[in-house]
C-alpha cells in the first residue's frame, strides 16, 4: 500500500473518532465520498483515504465543530457557487488563470462573455494540465470537450496515452480501474480537489 494512503482503522485510532462519526461526516459531505477508496488487502476489501487530505480535514472539523453545526461546516467546506459570474477579463485581472488557458478555452467557446463556476473550473483544470506540461494544446481542447459533454461535477479526470494516441475519461468511482499494458497515465486530477482550490481563490 502506498505511503500516501491511510487505512480506516489507522485513521480512527489516530484521530480518536468513531466509525459512526466518520460516516456521519461523510453523509454531511464534510468528507468527500471519493476520499473513501476501497482496495483489496490481505484481510479482504478495506477502505483507505488520502492521508494528508483526510487528516487535515478531520483536524479542521474537530477544531471548529464546537462553534459551528455540521450543516454550517458543510457549507463552509462547500460554499454555494451558483451565484458566481465573472466577466470576460476578470479571470485574468484576478490572476485566477493564465492567458494561455483562458485563450484556449475561448477558442472552443467563442460566444461566451460571462463565466459561471463550472466554466471557471474547466479553465482552471486546463490551466493545471498545461502548466504541468502533461498535455499539449490539442489535448487540452479534447479535455475541455469531454468536460462540456459529460457535465460531471465530481469525479477524477484521467488523461492517458498509448502508441502515441491520447485519450481521457472522467469517473466517479475509480476503484479497480485497470489500464492495458503499455498505457501511460499522464494526468489524474480530482474535480473535488480542484473545486476546493478554486473556491479559495474566488472567495
């Protein structure tokens, strides 16, 4: 098991929370469902979590739950973004994305003059991929087309290559995903994680 994951048993022992608390927080969306990762272990199927993210989140919950209700905490971790709308140049003026990602997105959406949260998220994701050097401009167009066609608000985006051909898909439950031999996963991004990053820039 990779070092960046923590088992449910270890998590409960380390944080001194109960099984019931953990799943109550899951139901309230305080801990994203996609952080509950089912994997095979020598004892059978076990649940693991991204270590750093879940420990940081539980620490915040434990620190703040004395003063805030679970509903208030849920709203804080996932604030309402439906009222966000930025004009064409505000994304650049506020340094949310670079001109390169912005321009590439506009090539695919020439008539767009206002950007809602979903649009901004797509540009922000494109920015991450281009800045990392994981994809080229044509592959960026393919990713944007996928996001616009699928209209999925959570899940994990995979970009992969085989025999020089690039493809991508978005999944909400990626337990047990297997790639053919010779397939290289060049990017793997969580929409939930990107949404949280983006919200911190917008608010």
